[in-house]
């Protein structure tokens, strides 16, 4: 409401089934107006000096909140993104794993874990020929501990170098 820092909506907002992250810079207000399609909201932003009007946040929320609450996170996101207005759903972890966008990009991969069995986890952060790839599951607790401790002991047993000669 009126306590927000921007006269245009920015932040986490409730929807009919959860929350959505909204980002609206002043140049995107026409995108927001097109997505919401409510003349009352257009009226709030009709003055050329709307960005200076301290009543704009509260007045716009009076229209925006009912629009958001009447729709699911996905519906809000799709309506906004169709107008290039930056809204994304705030999803629960299970929903992230099942998200159709991530699925279409092959973001999550299944990997065989020696204890847990098949585990779905994020795959390579970047895909390139002969680039980084997920080759094995994360190590078990202390799986490589003996090797690491042996390396640390070897480094610790190397004598420190003596004083270095100064210039001249």
C-alpha cells in the first residue's frame, strides 16, 4: 500500500493461490495497465505527475489487489508476461521441480545416488559442447575426508621458507 517505496507496484503480492513477485518500473506502467485492463487503474496513472502523487500506491493497490486475488499465480504471471510486465510466481520447492518451464529447458536431471536412489537435482548451469556436465552425485559425508586430511597433513609438514633476502 502507501508504505511501499515506489508509486508503481514492486514486491511480493498475494494472488488467489499464493504469491507473485512483481516488478514495475515507471516505463512499464503501460504494460501493467494493458495486463490488468481496468479503467480505474488507468485513471490512477493518467496524470503526467503520477510518480510524485503520494496517493498513487494506495489507489493502485485498491484496484490491483482484487485483480491479483481473483487469479492464480500462474494466471497472473501469464497475463503479465503476455504484456512484458515482470511478474513471476513465488513457488514452493516441489512446484519449482515440477515447473513446466524448467522441464522444457531440461533444467533438472535425475542422478543415481548410492544411498538415496534416484534423485532429481539441478543440472549443468551452462550447456556447451565439451563443457561442464554433471558426472556423479554429490559425495557422501566425509567420503573424501581421508584424502583431504592426508593432503592437508602433507602441506603442513613442508617447512616454512626462511627469510628472504632484502633488496640490495
